[in-house]
C-alpha cells in the first residue's frame, strides 16, 4: 500500500466519479475486503468562494486542511479534474478572512467523510449535511506518470467493484447541489 499524503502541494490530475449511495456499509466492506487503507473520518467544512472561473474552496477538517482550486466539467461519468492544492495550517483564519473579503462566499458544505486509499486511488464515503450520503472515487496522478487514460480505467474498475449504477452517478459538486444548480460556476 502506497502511503500518499492527503494534501500534496502543487498541481495534479484527478479522474473522479461521484454517486449517490443510500447505504455506505456495503461499500465500506468492499473497500476493506479489497485491502483499502482507512485513514479515518474527517469532519470537513468546505467554504466555496466566488471566482470568475473554476472553483476555489477552503477545506477545514481534522485530517485534511487545504486551499483547493480546480477545473472540472459537470458530467455524470468519470471526469478529468485539474487540481491545484495548497495545505493549510491548523488555524487558517486570517487567510479565510482575506478570501471572504476579496471574493465573497458562494456556498458552505459540511460533511463527515470517511477516507480510504488503494494505491493512488482515494475513496470518500460522505454524509453531507442537507444532501445525504455519497461515494466518490478519485484516481490521482500525483507526479504526471500515470496518465488520464489509466486514471479513467481505475475509476471505472472501482465503480464496477462497488457496483455503482449509472443512474446514481452525479455531475454536480456538493456546492452546486446545495445551490440547486448543476452549472459550472
């Protein structure tokens, strides 16, 4: 099992899938049976800021803390996401105040997130306040050696393993769902 950081600074490529899931327990068992490394449950608050393109959010959690900027199309299938990430100190208050003053807040998403890894693939079992329960699969190319096609293969493999139905796949981010929109912000 490769020990990957939760929030490696810099830019990397993700291919990801998000799906609605009424019962997370069977997925948890499949992941553990497949040898997933459980990193724990993170109680996260993601503050999305108003920006002219892409998405900018500050993630504050007990396991993950980062400023994250990303571009990703809203589509239900596995999708490419270009991510720039910068880890934050335990108390990012002054930076958050600056971003709120400069950009304004678009949305705030609160969730309990179980985090699992199998090699370069990260799994989230999420309970999102006001929205319900979800699973996310993120195949991550940390150093640019795996390529987008391989990441798509990994996402689709784990989608099949977790038995995620096409009808349950989601295009929108949690912030979009809370705002009642599926448009790219």
